[in-house]
């Protein structure tokens, strides 16, 4: 299989929270939109919650973004910038918002807040 197809299969099966499998389901459950409409912050957040998505989704549902997740998000943004996927202004603006724990304009889904 081509690399792109392998990545597509992986992203459609990836465990991203309590009962949430795949990027499509995660973007609908957490941000009420399809993956193609995710903001850069939302997409980077989804990447940052691995390898323990249940824990971090529950914290996010309580509006908690721990410092280690914000640091991981910043590292993802830095890697995206170094690789040429985003420019320095986009990286800096997004990093500033993630440093303030601003992930999405969509409120976190409270139904996952149990079990902290």
C-alpha cells in the first residue's frame, strides 16, 4: 500500500478518547465539525493527546489543558514550521493561543468530564 493509504487507514482507526476512534469521529465529538474544517489549534491538540487520549480528553472536557500538553502542542507547531508546513507567523500566533490554553471556539464536550 502507498504511504498515504496507510496513513489514511491509521487515522481512521486511531483511538482518540473514550469510545472515540478515528479523526473524523474525534473532530465531530470534540469540535462539532468535520476534520477538513478543524483549525490548526484543534488539529494540533488531537495530535498532542497521544498516547493517553482518554486522560487528556477528560481534562479537556473540564477545560483543563495541562502545561505538558501545551508544551507538546508547541513542539508539534515548531516541527510543522521547520518542515515548511506552516510559516513562522502562523506558528507564533497558534503557539500563543495554545499557551493560553485556547484550543477551540467550540465549547468542550462536558459528557467526557467524568473520571478525570
